[in-house]
């Protein structure tokens, strides 16, 4: 199936489909006239005597240097090659596909001055699974993601490197293998490809999609943990959350109540429980996870807007015929969104870790065996698994430090305030991976704890999640090699297996 992108109106669901799949991606046909009109204006301007940034001038601090018309093609080629300064590991293929699709969306608005041929080649590269090799380090998130996008543009002109057919080859060779021909860039086309926030935005969107899987899973693991320690569901009553009014908090309380509905464990201690109140990690789950949900949803709105934005410079205003320099390439909105997602990921992991600590501690777990081992002492049970969650929780706290508050001047002080959106977005993948382990270990502990409450049963919805979990991870009877179980549990989280099994209805 071919995915059609509508410039200015492509939603997150379709972008997630691009990221998770391998389908061809094309611009809506009605975008082509605007693209052509902007290209015609740039072509005309390039032959004129008026200095227009990036069309007939140098770049950055060299903007005052006038370039003669006969050097237009060389100017754009030099721009691409000189900006290929990225270092580090290659960006994941799926995220690179998304980045290319976001560039298509931006160019498709008809304000960048590129010819339709440029867009057509990008579409063909995606369709043939020809994916440029994009080093992940080198962008400061201002003037666009210059280095990463330059590596993409390099393949378009037959330079750089690309992945195709499972091989990493030179850009020209990759195009040949795909039956495609490199493009000679015309006025402004190199600049249009390099300027923009598509690298940062793609990384942030990929993390957003994964973080929502974490949110869905934490609803299941937190409900399981509540049953495992025989926690109260009174703090989930709708009246409490309606009185406060935050949508995320209300939604989390409803979801957890639904998951716990029908639990024999809960009914067994509804009356006569002397504890009165549970610790905050149980009692305040809607307040904490709900706040994280609100933050992620806000970031999602920002990133959806940015995905559909024109973020290069200068912009071609076809209605007036003007070509105007601005600053849409500055990735401050993306940097803020990435920081918001980072804080949400960190806090979801922080409270989940406290639930794990609660379940393994015999003084707090309401009669669960120490470290959830049927025979503690001879066996250590989940003692060190809890330590792992503490290590990863702490790591995520460090990683959550805001990147957007950092800045450093570049390009001879022409670009004197930058967003740091790129590494702010990139660090989110690592944080999500850490969180998947924390939630996976929480699921291990909670499933073990619920089992210890037998013959009492948890709710039907939560039992389905346990059943899926138990198809790949056996109950802990005696100590065994735990690393494989932890990795498997994290994979179950990443695949959204627990949330899907329990029927969680929780959408972004």
C-alpha cells in the first residue's frame, strides 16, 4: 500500500505508519502545482541582480558574497558536500525513512523553491528502500539539522553513502542499483534540502510513538502491582479526579479502574484493611502517570505541527512573489517537545521503580515473600532485578536534564543561539529502552506477586496480560539466570503485548 502525504495536514497516525512500516510514500498530487510555482520563482530570481540569500549568495556568515548565475549549480553542490560533517553511528533505517518523509512534507508546501523532480527522487528512494546513511551526531538544531540532512542530500546528487538490499554502498552505486539517476541541484535546492528540522523531528516522533507504548504498558503494570500488594482502588474513584480536572489524570484513573474491575484479590480486602492508605507509588498513580500523559500529548501536538511545517530558509512566498529570509529552521519547539517527553519518560520510570521496590520488600508488600521468592534465603529471587531498575531509573533522571536550555554560538557568531534539539531528541530512544526494562521487571514482579495471592484471582483483563507474559517467561520457583528473562520482558513491553492482551483502550 502506498502512503499518501498531504502537506500541511498529515496526522500522527499516518506518520507512525510510515515509521513502523516499509510502504512507499508519496506526496498528494495536488501539491505539485505549488511546488512548481515556487521553483519557477527561484529560477527567475537566480538570474536577477538582486542578492537573495542562498539563491545567488554564499551561506551563513558568507551571505554577503554574491555568486554569479553560471556558478549556481556548483554553489549548491559545494553546500551539500561541505556540510557532510556528521559523525557517530548511523540513524536507524525506520527513523531515516521518517526523516525523508518529513522533508517531502515540508517541500510539498510549495514554499521551498525546489523542482518536483527533487521530490520525485526522494519518493523513489523510499519506494526502493534506498536509505541514506545519516550519522547521528553533528546537529545543534539551528539553521536546520544541517549535517544530517546534508548526508541525505548527498545521496540525491550521487555522493555519500546509502543502505540498499542489506548493503552499505556509495550513494552513486545505490542509485544505480535502484535504477535511479542522481540530480544536479539548481538554485536553492541544496539549501532547501539542508535547512529544516526533519532530523530532530523524526527522532522526536519516533520516541513519541515508543513512549506512548510505554504509557499503555505502565497502566497494565501499575494495575498489576496494585493487586500484587493488595492495594486499594479507592484512590481511583472518578470523583477524586474530576475535582482536580486534569484530563490525563482522569484518563489514567478510568483505565486502571477498568483493568482492575472484577479482581478477587481486590474484593478480599475491601473491608477491614488496617492500612488505611497505600504509599504514594500506589495511591498517586493517576496523578503522576496522568501528568506524564498530559505532557506527552502536549509534545505530540507540537511535533504534529512541526512535521507539517516549512522549516527551511529563505521561504518562497508564491502569493506575493517574494523570497524572504526568516528563522523557521530554529528547532526550539522540537527541543522543548523532546525535553517534555524526556521528563515524562523519567517520571513514569521513577514511580514504576518505587512499585518494584515496594513489592520486593517484605516489610511493605503486605505479606508477599521476600524478594518474591517462594523460598527466600537460599534464593535471592528478584533482589538484583530491583537493583537494575534503580540503576536505569537513575540513568534516565540524568538523561532527562533539559537540552533546550543549552546553547552555543556557531558559524562565526552568525548563528548565535541554537536549540540543541537534535541530541535532545536522540537521547529519548535510550530513555525509552531503559523504561521498557523497568516496566518489564515490574511486570515480572507483579505477575509473581499476583501468583502468590492464590487461590485469589486478579481481574480477567489483567489475567490475560499475565497469560501472555507467561507464554515467554516462567514463574520464578528458584534462582536462575535472569538476564534473558529481563530482556524478554522488555521486548514484551516494547511490542505493546501486555496492553494489547489486556484490552487497554488508551489513545494518544
